[in-house]
């Protein structure tokens, strides 16, 4: 199946986020690998996703799950070799699936040879590749991101007797982007993978590339200049490839990362995600409509990336204090579920394994403006293990069947990179792909239908949005429109049945066609359009003037 | 079901949109455009500040205002778009306004609010007078918290008042209510109060809303319903109530709403109050009474004249209401020169009880009975003002306590009048 040649392909994408290590182990060493991932491409094609986002797979001491890269030009030996990656990439492309890889620009592992050289002496040519200081008092206005583990953004290097700058863990020294050699080298890294055929990069931690005294060292103009330069080169040399920004910021602060359509193609909408959970718990659309009203317009060739859960904690950085307290109380009563400023849980446990709420949240994910990302395992409702440290509880092995190691690996269970989920609710014997494939009404089957319908109309990925504000605040309703196509989405955020009257006079004369069952609903007239919805029910209607 | 008749279809549709709530604040209005906006803003701030997580709604029951009162209430509503000043709303706060049918009355307004509260299954509900311009956001917390904590059903206010404000309450409503029902509610006729969902359900379903006394004096009626229904009552200190707020422009009308309803309630609650009641202490959150000792000018001569003239002009009416002995004593007091007028506690208690008994027996039109009490109340007020002109708040409070004791001592006399002659 050839890849569609549309330059805006990312707007129509349904992305599947996966960690190679967690997906499928082909060589019985207890860790997933590229050969294993390649073997599961048919599953992903059947699911309906058309883009894979790979988490870091580079050689790394794995002290931050691969975000501490020690070599940008290779594959971690546990996951295979470059040829394995290439074979996987080709296999994906043959199935019409694009591949986005992680690119950690901001920092390396302290085990990276660049850092080893840099720390070896003050005169080393790579000394200036990192940010060194005699004191730990520079850039005092900069917040600490990993509050639970780090006390400062500076760490003392006993080898070279200076402090080095790190925005994340102290074993992840920040690269110095004021050094042109660093910028050239990192573009060289990107070229390496682009030449191999990857379709885009998810650029990690982009707001933090540059430091300046007297600022908070985030979102600085110099950072945008660097991104614009990368984008210009990308467009010139690799048209049709895509850059996705990871910048956990407010919408207004994120907007500059799109520039005039000359920086990132896509950026995660971080503040929306917690508000979807909040809206559901409050049974009130306000948090969702409010944040989307505050979201500025972006250039035509740009797109937001939406997600419910990912490999990190459910971040609560982009919420107010009152909202954070509420989220903690409602979604992380057990303090062990909290990490940094977030909640380290998967989708299904967050929603009490309530199928109706899981469907509603996925329905919103797929129908709000943006490109949706499905985190591996969430399509079958996998659980989490908060007893594992850091964010490892949401990175447990994919559950393929009810057999040995859940079908993930034939290795001894003790040798797996992570314990499997074993409990009777979320364990692999209860929640797995094989069992869900057998039933049309399983979550997996439902997700396939949802994705298929999402992909059936470009309006989901490209359409405008107009919120309706029915007096019933428990109902979130909006019309998406793209060209002649228009869809009406109505979500009941509450746990009880609701009646709602929608002002659809603007669409008078249209009939409503429910997109899952293709049933026809009454024609829109002058009167408010009355709908009733069951608990957590949602409708997708296609508006047709027939 | 009473709510089927009192809630019109448009209002019902709005309530459907609000859905179940935890908290409800009602604002009964009639031509209150001058103050209602400020009051609703304070309510909204109080809800957002102190109950950010709770599902809440503000409901305005309007008697048909012609001065844009309803529009002002609706304008204070928070939609998806708007924030309160310096306050962040976690969820939608509905603010809806309805025009109830019939003539404007606090009873119909409160019945509407209580029916809405019952229908929305509010856990706690407060009612704020639209002219309570001294309201602060803290009032909302102070009123609702005792109910939210699931301890209390009826919350009445205690205000910081000038020592010569609230005279009708101090001289009649509090002492008589306390004596009759053995419940020390300081403000039995509150304009700002709170109640539980349990209480709202109970009261919304009562048949007595159709009666005139319940309609015009609903606040008094609700207090009595809470006492006689054995609901858990608490008083809570709200702070100052602006001078003149809620002061009745028309004494007779005020007496109809309060005293008339108190008298009327005695009929249906006779079995309760005629029994030996154990005194029910009422917990007060904050000071039980706070008085502002600043001097306040009263035209005592006018009071004296109105009292003396009223006793003279209404003699035939008073003769049908009062016992011979009491009437003689009242006439004697009324004939006293201005400086020597002394309407004693005992005489006043007997006077009021005889009026109550006459009301019970409807010796003349009940409305005329209440009207006829007005000049005598002026005489009592004259005495109260004279006695306490130079008193400290503590001394004044001591005098109020003495009056209450006089009413309590005279309760057997009320029973005697109730069952006896005339």
C-alpha cells in the first residue's frame, strides 16, 4: 500500500505511540525489539492507525527510559541493529504506515562520548558543547521540572570541577545550542534518520534549548531561530517530512512554535488533556471549551496533536492550583499515583475501567480538532502498576494473549524488562489482544470502528470547529466543517441520562446521519433540536442536505 | 406534587439544564434592580471562593419586576466564556431567573426556590435578600457550611446591628417565639438564611403554602416549621447588616408578615407548643449578638403621640381583643405624659398573648387584629428606647433577656386565654 503523497498527511494521521521495548520480543531476551515490532505491523494496520511514533530506541544507559541518549546514530543493542530498524520502517511504509521517531535535541546522556570528552578537560574541543559554569547561581529564574528528584538545574562535575546545566535529570546534561557546531551536528543526526526514510521527528523538550540570564530559559527567541533553521533545511531537502513539538506550555506560549507555518508542523496540546479528564469528572464541559477558546488559531499547514495518555505522567503543569488539587483528589487519591506534577496512570484505570467513559474519551480524542495519538495498550484497556518506580508503571509489556508472558516474550518471566500485569482486572489473562479480537463488542473492536470512521472523512483532521453552547452544561457539542462536509458531535459528560436542545438553525434542512449505525435522525427545522443521551453517551452525526 | 404547579415549563426546562446540584442559592426579588446585581455578584464570588468543586446554581424567583431585575440577575451569570473577578470557576455556575405567577410575595418566591431545590436535589440551599447590600462572599460560606457539613437543617443569621435596629424582633418576635416554642432563635424572621435539602423537601411538600399567612410571612413560617418539625437549627454570625436594610417602610405590613404569621402558626402547632417543651438550645457560630452602641436618633415624641392617639381611636377594637384589666392598664400607660410612659415587660407580654388568642378566635377580622397591635407596639417601642437610651449593649441585652423571661413566665396566661373566655 503506497503512502499517500499529500504534504499535509499529518493532519489526517491517527498516531500510535509505542515503545519498541514494550511491544513484542522476537528473540526471547525479555525485551521488545524491532523484529518483534515488525511482526506486529499487521496488527497495527488492522487497528487502522496510519502513523507510528517510536519512543527513543538509541543506545542509552536507560536511566530515563531512553531519553538519555548515548549514541544518536545507532539502535540500542537490546532492540536490534540498524538493519532491523530499516526492515521495520520498510514494512510499515509497505502497509501505508508512516513512522515518526523521537529526537532528543535538548540533552544527551552523561555517558554520551560528547559529554565524556567535554568533561575531560576545560580545553577539550567539545567543552563548549555543554553548558558549564563555575557557580550554580546562573539562570536562577528557571524552574526545576523534576521536582521529586532534582534540587537544582545545576550539577557538580567532580571530573572537570565545574557545574553543568541540566533541565531534566542530572545525568542528562543539556547541549549548548549557542555553539554552531552543536546545531550542525544535531542537524546531521536528523539527516541520518531522514535519509533512512523516517517520516518525521517528535522533538523532545524543545522550549529548553537555549539559556539566557534574566529569563526563565524557556521559549526564548533564540530557540525559535534554531527551530526555523531546522525546518528550512527539512523543507528544502526532505519535503513532506514532519516536525512535532513536545512543549508542555500554555496554548498562547505554544503558538510561536508554529511561527508563520515555518517552525513545527504539529505540537502537542498539553493543557487540553487534563481538562478532558476534569470535564468528565466534573460532568461539565467548561474546562474543555474554556481551554479551546484560549487556544489561538494556527497556520493552515499546522496541526495540534491530541492525546489522552502517553508514556509520561498525566501532566498537571498546565493547570491552575485549584484544578491540580481537584485532579489529584479525583484521579490520584493514592499518593503513590502522583509523580512530579502529574499522575502516573493509564487511561483505563484513570476511568475506573468504565467502558462508557473510555469510549467517550476516545470519541472526543478522535473528534476534537487535531491529530489523535493512541498510546500502546490503551486500545485494549491495559492497566498500570503504580508499584513500579518512576513512570515504569505505564510502560509494562504489551498484552497479546493469555498465555506465557501474555504473548509478549518467550523468555523466562523473571527476565522480562518489566513485570507483567497480573491482577485479575488488568492482568494479561483478562486484558489481551487475542481475546478482544474474538468479539465485535470488545474495546479493541470498537476502537477499530472508531478509527475507521475517523479516517473516513477529512473533516475530522482538517475541519473547523464551532462550539454549540446548549444550556445543559453537561453536554459538549460542536460542529466540525471542512468544505461541504459537516459533522455534529454531541458528548454527554455526565453519569446520568441527559436531554439537550441544540440550536442548529444554521443547519436547517439538513438531516442527521448517525455515523456508527448510519441511522437517519429527523431533519433540522426551526425549533431547537432535541436529543437525549444516555450516561457518557456520544453521537457523531454527519449533516447531509438531501 | 406542589412543584408541578409552581414551576412553569420554561423554568422547568432551565432546571433540567442545571441538573442535580450540591448547592443552591435563591434570591427572591421584586423590583430590586438597584441592589440585586451587587448581591448576585457577591453570591457568585462566595460560591466560587468557598465551594469551587461543588455543583451550584443561583436561582432568582421574581415577582414580576418592571425595572430589569431579572435581566440584571441573568447578566451576572457565568457562561463558558466568563470568569468572576479574580476567581477561577472550576465548573459552570448557572444563574437562572424565573417569573413566578401570582402576586409578588416572599412566600411564593421561597416556595419556588424550595421546590427548585427539592427538584435539583440540592444538599444545601441559602436564600439571600436582594437588598442585603452588606453581603460579602463570606456570608455564603457562613450560611451554607453548617448545612454542607450535614449537621444542620435550618441556619438563621445573627447580625451586628445598631442597638435600636431590629426592634420588632427584640420586642416581640424573639421573646414570643422563644417562649412559645422554647427555641432561642434570635432572628426568627430572617431575610438571609440557609437550609438543608431534607428541610426543603419537607417544606416544599406542605399544603400550607396556599394560605395567606404563609405566603406573606414565609420566612417566619419556615423558622416555625423548622422548630416544630424538630429540624436541627443553628445560628451563624454574618457580621454587619447595613443600617436601614430590610427595615420595613410600613410597620403594619411588616407586622402582617411577621407577627401575623406567628399568630397564625399557633393554630396548627397548638399540640406542640401547648405541651411542656424542654428548652431547646440553639448553637450559635460566632457571637450570639453584637450591638453597635452608636447613638441613633428616634422621634420619640411622634412614637408617644401615635401610641396615645391609637389607643384612643381604636378603643372599640381593643375592647374586643384585650381583657378589661389589660386594656385599662394600656390606657393608663397611654395617658401618661411623654417622659413617664412605661409599657412594662409583663404588660407587653400579656398584651401580645391576648392579641394572639384573639387572632386564634377571630374575634374580629384577623387582619384588623394585627393592625390594631401596631399602635401598642409603638408604645412598647417608646419604652424600650427610653429605657435603653444610654445603656451599653450588655445592659440592653440584659433588658431583652428580662422581656423574654416575662414572655416565658406568661406562657400559661396565653394558654388560659387560648382556651378561655372570648
